[in-house]
């Protein structure tokens, strides 16, 4: 299991040079319409899962037909590519994905002949949050003895973690998501030059909304009672780092792994020491472990959604609405004023 020790660090927004290196080769697709992926009269894009599909739809607008490889409500880490989906890839103009999150998608896209492949992981910087965990330091600068859990995380070898434990959940940091959006926009402009002006305009509008969201999080979480929160799995490392918080995860980067008894005891101690009131769970993964931990420690539970898919249980109809709901939940749990 991992202990997240995430300190605020201003991350450069200049990660777009990767677009050139990208060469527009490495993409997957995702969307709300899973019936017709290719051979339409539009720019056909296949996305790996919701955050990638959302970018494609927002940037492409009326010029794109976006198809998602991951169905609503399906846990994206568990996705297995079907023969039909493989055929859809072959017929598409572009694919957008996040290498390392879904191994079967990575393999399918690498073997496909899709012309434009966009790997979102190359468009921003990924941090090794889980691998870096080696001791929890609270907001007052006191270290406890959590270091041994960081070593355990390194040995688990979760197949969807990036090299050296890099955290792929970049879309939960609005600044990093904006960097990815700019890279996707440039890729669309190059691949479909007839509509480049519209792609550029749509990208600018999306980046503007993401910058505004970043400001809301910055302001909303600035004055708080505690900066420590407990989640089911370590999806919020980038968000925590952006806003000076510390995420403590029950199950590390793997949402399905079971915590050890020692990890559960450690989290109970952390909750008491850092004034944690809430254990967060998510909509696409079982809440059993989170609720058991909360009950044993006398804590509340609430949803903090990693936005890997939108379902009827989501607290909103799109990325921005669910992120607003996440901010509200975090403010309450952290005692923000």
C-alpha cells in the first residue's frame, strides 16, 4: 500500500514540446457514442476512456465523431479490448489514450494502423507519487513512521502504473489537464487542417475553463483546518500536489487491491493525528473497505470521484460538474472556510 506525501510544487505549464516528439503517432479514443467509430463524414476519433473522450469532444466540436473504448460505468483499469473495438481503431482517423493506465488499450493502439495516435502522457509531466511515498509529513512539518509502506508499493508492480510508479491520473489536476488539452488541440490541427481554426478556438475556450477551475480549487482549499484526506485508491496525487494537500490511500494505485491490517491501523492513526473526518470512496469501485475503515475509526464517508467515467451515480453530467462536486466534498472534509 502507498502512503502519499505530497507537498505543493509549482509545475511548469510548458509541456507542449512533447507534441512535436509525438509525431501524432499514439492515440486511442473514447466517447458517448460507441456504435460507429470510423468511416463517417467527420474526423473519427477513438478515445480510451472518459477523460480522453471529453477532451476530444470539447476540442473537436461539430467536426469530430468520438467513440469510447470504455463503456459508462466500466472500471477503465479492467478494460479488455474486443475484436470489434480493434476493428473500430483500424477505421478511425485518430486515437487518444493515456499510456500506462490501460495496458490492453496501449497494445491495441500500438498494433493498429490508425494514422494519428495521441498519448496524453507525453503532453504533460507525470509525478511518481506512490513511489515517492516514504514517510508522512503533516502540515506542521512532523514526520511519522510510514516509510515502510512506500517500499511495499514499489514491490506490488500494478500493471497500470507508469514506469517507476508514475501516477497517470493527470486529468484530476486542472493545470495538467489543460496542458494535455493544448497538446490534443495541436494534434487535431495537424491531422485535420481544414478545421484547424475551430480546433484552436475550442482548445483556447477549454483551457480557459480549466484555468478558472484551477482558481476555484486554489481559493476554495486555501483556508482549511487540515490538509490530509483518505481515499480508496491513490488517484488524487496530482490534485493533492497542486493544492498543497496530502492524500493517504487505502489501496495504492491499484483500486482493487486489499489493504493489509497494518495499513488499516496506520490509517486509523493518521486520521487521529491529522484530524481527518472523512474516508472517501468512488463510484466505480466497491465502497466496502472505505466504509469498514470509517466505521472502525469513527469517521464519515463521502464520494471523491476520480472521473474515470460518468454514470447515473455521478455527481454531475460532465467533467466540470463532477470536479465542482469534488471541491465541495473536499472543502467539507478538510474544514475549509
